C-alpha cells in the first residue's frame, strides 16, 4: 500500500488499508466458493476480481 499510495497515507493508514483489502479479498474468494453454482468457473471469478480492482 505504501508503494501504491506513496506519501498520501501515513504508515498506520497504509497498514489499515492493507488489512482491509486483504480481508475483502478473502471474503471475495469465500463467497465465490460457497455461493457460486458448480462447477466453479475460475475465468468468471478472475473477470469479477478484475472488474472490482478497476473500480478502486
């Protein structure tokens, strides 16, 4: 996060944002595994993930 945001965030804010994004990523994968129709489609997951990252 420090590399991405540079001096715009202090060390604590960068760490907090990194934890938030990591938790969100884990939640994203968990939801995909638990709620998507079988068989799981990794290409659709990647597309959803990329679309989410584009929004940030």
